[in-house]
């Protein structure tokens, strides 16, 4: 993954992990410009997330879904997110638009990766409700279980969805110091890294020989790409 890079792999992993590290790296005797850090984040975050997803443990079958606002070049864009009943991240999708097409893309991705939940909690959005119904029906037909699988139970409740509102705040806390993204490309590359770190902190990956690894240990395993540890 790191072949041909100017910096040592450990430096790159720190940059992907923390992103805003110019001053911290200088304290450790390594001169790293913030633009170099940015390029490494954009390049490696999606690759590391792909490896993380190979180890991601199963989620429960009750999901909370909502979208939050992300500023890109001074304009509000949208991050669709879902967590399960224990707070683990189910899926996320960054979108330029907040519309039925974006909602369907999000639900199709979630259902393809995790299967159908028994219950979905959303706010009062009719768009999201219709997207769930449409994607659920299509998914059940595709897996040939329409006759034996019940439709997803949908509950609209702003109060019950406070759980994911709280989870949004942890993502926004990391984005806030950036003062927004400069482009859609940057947002699409950096947000997966932020979401991955959030899932790492929630211990959502399986590591056979270390059930409780630190963030640094998780990054080292993912960077090595050694799937022999995968359960």
C-alpha cells in the first residue's frame, strides 16, 4: 500500500489517524507540511477503510438512521448515517443532495452489506420512509426470501432517534476544526477515514489474537494487510 511514498509508513499512519499533525510531527523531529498530510489522508483513508470493513463485526437488527449536514466550499451537503441498537456504526454515505435517490443509495448499500434489519427508527422524513420501503422490497426479492422475511418495521420518532444525533456529534467534532471541506472529492476521501476512526474507537473490528487492540495496533494490522488475523 505504501510503496513509493516519501515518508515512512509509521508517519503516514499517524497522519491518517489524526490528520492535523504538522505541529505534533515537528515536535518529534519530522517536518511534514499540512498539504502533505492532506494528500496522504485522501489517498490512504479509503484503502484502510476497505481493509477495516473486511474485519467489521456484525451489527444488530435494530437500526437508527438520520442524515446530518456537512459544509463543502461554503455549501451544505449531507452525510447519511445509521447505527444499531448498541451504538455501532452500520453504514454511512456522503451525498451532494438530500433527495430520494441519495436515500436509496444509502439503504441499498446498508442492506447489501448487512442484510435487512427487523426495525428501522427514523425521524419524520417521508423521503426516507419511502426509500426504506422501496429498497426493502427490492432486497427481499433479490435474495429470494420475500415469502419468508417480514418487511422492515419502520418507526418514526424524533425522540427515539436522539441516539444517532449524539453519534453525529462525535463525527462533527472532528470535522469542525477543518472549517469545512474544500471540495466534494476531499470530503468523499476524508470522511471515510473519520468514520473508520470512530468505528475503531467503538471496537467494531475483529482481531483474533488481540481482542482489545489500541488504535495504533489496529492501524498497524490494517496497514500490514495481513488477513490471517481475520475471523
